[in-house]
C-alpha cells in the first residue's frame, strides 16, 4: 500500500514497529521508504596513472570518460594499493592487503595460492541481497583450486582471464615468471574461440550483452568491468594509434591509444544503460587499481613514484562516482577515500531504504562513503594505510593521518639507496618533494609509533614458490584449476 494511502493510525503502527526493530539487537538502522535497488557498474582500469586521464592530461582522448567525470562526484584524494592483486583483494574484502597476505607481490600463475576463503567477498554479499553479479575481464586473485575462481566467490558469470596479464590478441600469458599458457574463460570453459580477438572488444561485447539481459531479467545487478587496458604488453588496434599522430614517444602513444579503446567500451556501456532505461537507477564507478609502471615515465606526473611503491604516484589514482541519483552537477569530494571503502559503500547503496546493521557493513577497514557522497558532508575517513609489510624484520610501508604522510622502508625514486623514513605534509607538498622528519620530529615520532602499532595486524605474506603441477601443458595448454587445495 502506498505511504500516502495509509491512515493516521496505520502510520503510528508502522512507526512503532520500526522503532522496535531499531532498538533490537539485530537492527541498528531505521526503516525507510521502499526504494528500487540501485544497479552498480564498477569500471576498474589496470595501471592507469594520475596523468593518464583527460582531466589531468588533455592529450588523452577519452571523451566518454571525460563526460562522465564532468557530471560526477570527483575523488581527487582517492587511493588504491601500490599493485594489482592487493587492490583487487581490498576492493572485494574491505580489508587492507596486509591482513589477507597479499601485501608484498602480485599473484603469479604458477603459485599454488589465492585470496583466502576466510572472507565473504562483496559479490557474494550482493548476491545474498538479490543482485545478479558479473565479472567481465581480469580476476587475478587465484585459480589453482576452482574454489578460488570467480564463479565460486560470488559471481554469477565471468568472462575474461584469471592471471595478472597476457597478450591482448592471443590471450597467452607473458611467461615472465611462469610457463606460457592460454588464459581466457567463458564461465568455467576455456574460450579458445577468442584467440585472435582484441580483449577490450570482447569485454565490450559481453558487457553490452549482460546489460541487455539485465533489462529482461529485471534484477538489480553488480557488473564489475575489470579491463585489461592499459597493463603491459602495450597492444592496440592501429585505428587507436592513429588518434595520436603527433605523439613521438612510443610508450605514451600506445598507452593513450589503449585508453581510447577503453573509452569506446565506456561509451557503449553508458549508451546501453540509457537505451535500456537502466541509467537513471545505476551508479557508475571508475577507478584504477594502482599507478602507472616505472617504464611509463610520464604516467604519474607530477606525483612522485610509480606502481609498486607507496609514494603518491603508486597509490593516488584517478577515480569518480557518477549517477543521476547523486545529481549531474560536478562536485568534488575532498575527503580521503580508499579502495577498501567501496565494500561498505556499495553495500550501503544496495541496501538503501532497508534496515542496515553494523554487523552487515563495518567489520573491515572500509568506511561507507555513500551518505557523504550524496550530501556533500565530510569524508568519514581521516587516516589510511597505503601498504604495510615486514621485510627482513623491518617495517615497510606508509600511513596517512589527516594531511601528514609517513613512509619507511621504501626505495625512494629520487633518493636512490635511501629507505627513509620520510614525512610529508601533502596539503602543501602533494608531490612529496620535502622530507619533514627533521623539521617536525614530534609528528614523525608519533606517526612512527602509530605505524608500529599496526604491525600486529600484518599476516605473513602469501608468496609461495611456483608449482610445476600447474603447468598449462598439463591441461591442454590452458592455465586451469585443479592442482592445489584452497585454504
């Protein structure tokens, strides 16, 4: 029955019922008017640096992404972990990577491990709320046991690859630290038919198909588009290279061309959402997983550092959230936002209008930013951990508290041979050019003490030796599950 049709007496009864729920042990929220569950499209770029998006670099041609950005809540103080697997684990668990053992290195194909089964991942939480859940693209959180793979971690569908990187046309892995093998799946099936097709085109086609089906199915959906672009190797159709005829620096030219290919996918996603009548009730997130590689000399400028380091260039990455639900006037969310925050924020989006409890939202390192994003209120986050590890019995990592950042154990990109510590005031020195350890000794000592307090939460880094049992030759030439036991 519509709320407007309720009698005064019925309203009193509803209010009393809501009050009894909110005071019970299970519920700490309040009843709200029924709302239609919101759809969520999460676009996760790969190795896209601060200087590789059009709002920071006008040479990058991404008109579709730029249009979304210019009608979004912009996140200039947004952070991910320094490398890929840790960021993806943080997104899906809401936990800093040093609590899941993913803090030191990326998952390599031949390693007999994956993201621990001890945690219920975000897609499973959403599935339990009635969402259809889809992963298109890169997984990179383990596959040696089928229990680690996407279809067993909460996704209804997966179309893409398991490992950290591969060639864009052949879909064969690069063989840097493991044997070369084919890696592309349609659900659990090895998708040999994709060989020869550019991965971004495949992802665009499958994403469009899922959106068309979503209208027919009628369920709310979570669609994670985890593009391969712009991870090495740098491969792209010539039509995109031709967009940059005056760029003589080959690495920049190829990376920008690959970004333009990704932009075509983004344009197709938005057009399909609008054509199918889904756009008005959909939240679109864009994020990179970490900064640009060391070999990409311009990718993170003017920030210091690169992928693999806890300096800003490795961790401060482009991001925004766009939706008619937030209004289409551009706004800047100036507070801190960490990739762990998406877990609680997305659950909050999915449960809007329902009773929400702390038990359901906050048993991790993330903060729900949904209320602040809607209202323009300050971010609930005032501190973050960039990364944390113990190497040779010494701490390595960085923490942020308000405007101050403390770094130790890193190999400084412009302090060769030095390992810190460094103290920066990011409000006045966002590019980390001046070490304040000597000028602000009390702040440095206090933050060093704080970092050491966090060390108790560091679990042993999960980086086992490669196992020849996983060699793709044992599975018809494709990287496949079935050669380890998940834990």
